[in-house]
């Protein structure tokens, strides 16, 4: 399973990364909405996206809508 975590709280991200990697998942981590957007555009093989809803640069809502509309090559 390939997972993208978009989380700017490093303590929370570290806990998620550790738990998911220990379970055998391949996990990528970004810290803001623009990075999440770029990661989604660069890699359409994510099985799961975990992100905070309200980024200063790109909201989770905008990224989610991009996936649903097909603006971003992710599976929703």
C-alpha cells in the first residue's frame, strides 16, 4: 500500500509515519498543500491520502476536489 501524508505538525506526522511504516506501508510525507498537490501530480499510485483540511497554500478541500474532478491523477 502506498500512502501520502500531508501534515505540517511534525510530531503527529512522525507518529503516523512510524505506525504506517511498521505495518508495511510505503509512506511519503509532505508538509504543505503545494507539496501535496505536486506529489499527487507526480505520482498517481497512492492508495490512501491523509491530510489536514486547512493548509495556508492549498486546502485539503481543493486537493480533494482536484482528485474527484480528475484534475489530479489520483484514485478517489
